[in-house]
C-alpha cells in the first residue's frame, strides 16, 4: 500500500504561482510512476504531468512551459511548481502514484483557484 498526502494550493491571481507537494509513505519502493492530475467542475480528471522512476517527464500541452514536476527521492516527495497561472487552471489537483503492478493510488486532492 502507498499513502499520499498533498499540501499546497489555494487562491491566486492570474499570472501568479503556486507549488503543490505530495508526500508518499508505505511501500514507496514499489512506485514506478508518479503524477499530477486535475479535475475541473463538470469535467473528467485529466493528466497534468507525470514523472517516472527513471526521471522521464511528460506534460499536458496546456501546461508546458508553465508547470514543472519534480521528485525528491530521498524525501519520497513530488512537487508541482505552477507559474503563470491562468483561470483555466482552476481545478482540484490530485497526486497519483502507480506501482510496479500498475495499481493506482491517489492523494486527497487540493483546490487551486486562479482569479482573473
């Protein structure tokens, strides 16, 4: 089992920045990929960025150049630095971890609201 605890988020004006954190505990050695997803009201949950154990990173086109995903293996923590935020970035953001058996674990979610 893997437990994920998120922190960060909140309310920011357009053009501002926020950083999300996701601390993993439990069977962290079984994690192969971690990522951030978001879900706006009335929408499905979409991938924002992912980072593999080997350091391979992928971003959704909508956040490329503005968001940066990173992972501190020593702290078992993943981060999402969000710059140049736009109102359309408003959503609940979820941390995800997938283990080597392709089982998914989710954080509790954190709200990000970007005002225009």
